[in-house]
C-alpha cells in the first residue's frame, strides 16, 4: 500500500494516477491511520514552504511522519515542495522550520545571468552524483521542473543527482530510507515512471 499525503498543497492526483499506472495499490489521504498502514509514503507538493509546513502541523502529519519514517524507517519520497519540506529550514517568505529529516536549507536561486528565468520551469538534464537505487533504471535522465527554491544540504553526500540551471543544485537526495526529488516524476513521462517504479520496488 502506498499512501500519498494530502495536506492541501496540490499535485496529488497526477501522482496517484502515475502510481496506479504502475499497478500499485494507492490511497490519497491525510488520515493518521492511512499513513500508519502504508508500506511506503509519498509527500508531493506545489506551493510555498511556510504554507506546506503549517498544513502538515495543523493536521498533525509532521509528528506521524516522524514516527513512521524516522523511527519505523518506512520509505518516504518527497516530490518538489515535498522534498524541500524534508529540510531543517526554508527561507521562503522568512525563516520557517522544516521537518528536519535531512539537514539543510531551502533557498532561492542566486542567478545573475538573465537568460535563466525564475521560476525554473521546463525540462532539464539531471546528472547522477553517485549510484543509487532510485535512479538505477533511468536511461535518459531528463525531468520536468517547476520551482524557484532549491534544497542545499549540510552534507553533500546525500545528493544523488544534480541539475545545472545557472547554478548547480540538488535535483535528488537520499538519506537511508528518505528520498527527495526536486523535479516532477509524475510529469516526466517514461523516465518519471521508471523512477517511481524503483521507489515502489524498494
């Protein structure tokens, strides 16, 4: 069973459809019991970091995730905003404390070259930093991005893939059972499905 967490930050049902395409049993929910019974958890998201954290806390999902992911070691995949919320802090609209699952800061792009427009929207190459289970079946690592902020981890060893958009940033991260991708695999056609399938088969 895959539980996609519904915390009011959009982009849920395209992820659900992608998981269904891969033949897995999936539910979209904010209920504690649905998160607790999941074999794997997906935290998607589109929007601002402070809103995302507020919604997680208001629903009590932050505490449930701490128990299920940090203590019980269930695999978690954060997508876009969901990856950013794994950080210690976010700098969007001021300083907001994140889930703190992977130490680091989410900050805005610092790009002087005007040919790189912010937000970063569109298809870009992703470069693997090291061999990893999440991207092992991706043959052509080109994915769809839509973001203005990115995750800067304290420990670069958690970076499993990068992207160059005026500056090199973390496109995918992993720490033990916790994974995050800044791009949208559910919008990235075949290679996105290959990535999601690797997560399902962990």
